[in-house]
């Protein structure tokens, strides 16, 4: 297999960390292209992107029309659309890859031609203290069959993977429709759940970090709240309501989460569930 990866880095006001992210990607032999998607930064990020695009043959700079700020979902999607190679991965501009980032991906894709993606673990670095958290690893805790990954992701107890640690076949990502531009937060979780139902995602290096997430005061994940979950599960419920492929068990979990995020009252949840079932009779077939 000709394993060549295009790395997509969405860029928005990250002048302090951007070059470290770029360096970590361009030095990897599996990476043949690094696409910087400049998302309307007001600091020196664009100048840094422009410098690297001129300096390094692997680096490519793209941006939205009129240098508008479109958000991370549309920026990642634009990066994939601009990608040259058959495999894609993502890297947040304030994080970085480790040398082992793609050390097992080629072998897994070679031995599992049906695989649509491979995921690994992500470590943590705290910017304030300039220290690594040796005990913390965002990963799927154990090897999970692709058909069972949906339950691990929905359950939340078996772990998860980050955007920095997943490699997709480009064709599969495009078939999924990419990241949902209507979700300002949780767009990654939404994509992983859709991908786990429609494709086959395999575990790679899950016991070790293949990338590092930098924790600082401006991480977007710190803003995730109840409202984020409500929008996310409403979207997933409506997405899978009229699509085949998802098991009744998985749909039931999504349905319960959707109903649960709409109200804290048990009575209100009961009436909301009845209302949804009455309005959408197809829901009954998916729940039993």
C-alpha cells in the first residue's frame, strides 16, 4: 500500500505554538503534505503560515474566501478537500505529533484493507507548569472490534480518542460529509460516532501517546457544557432516525441522551419521549 498522509492543521490565532505543530508534522516520513488552513487570524499566524509555505515543499497554505473566519469544522473540511494524498490526519495548531504518530498505521491498513480509520492515544502537556502528565492518556482503554466501537464511544467509560490521533482514508471522510459546520463544539465527537457506524475504525497505538495535547487557558474543550451535549445528541438523533446501519441498541442510547438533555425533569423527559415517538413512528422500529 502506498501510505502517504496529508496532515490538516486549522489555524486561528496560535502564533505562540504554530511552528512547533508544523515542525512535528513535516519531519515525519509518512507525511507528504501539511495543509495549513488559515482561518482569519488577527495575530501573526498568517505570516507564519505564509513563511512555512514558501520555506518547505511539504507545506501548503489555504484559506477561506476573503480570509473569513469560518470555524474549525469548515477549516478541517477545506483542508481535506485540498488534500493530495489518500490518507488524512488532523493536528490542532497548539498541539504536536510524536515521532511514533504513524508507526503502526500502514501495517494496520495493509492487513485490514476494509479499514476506514486507525486511532491511537493522546498525551497531555500543561503549558502553565511546562510539564507532561505522565499518568493521563486520552485513548480507548482496550482493543475494541470496529462493530463495537460505537458502544464504547457512547458509553464514555471505555475512553475515547482525540482529533490529533485518528487517521482516515480520505475517500471515507468525504463520504461521511466531513465535520458538521453547525456544531461549534463537539463536532469531533459527532464525526467519530457517525464514522463508527458507517465504517470500520481500528485501534492503533492505544497504550501510548502518538500526539500531545497542550492544555492552556484558551482550549475550546473547556467551553463544552450541557447545551453542547443537547445540540450534539439532537443532531445525532435526527441523523440516525432516517438512516440504516445503526443498531437498535446504539440508537436507544442516542435517543435517551437526546431526551435527557432536553430537560432535568423526569416527567418532562417522559412526555418528550412520548411526543417524539408519536411524531416519528419510525422511531419505534429503531427502539425495539
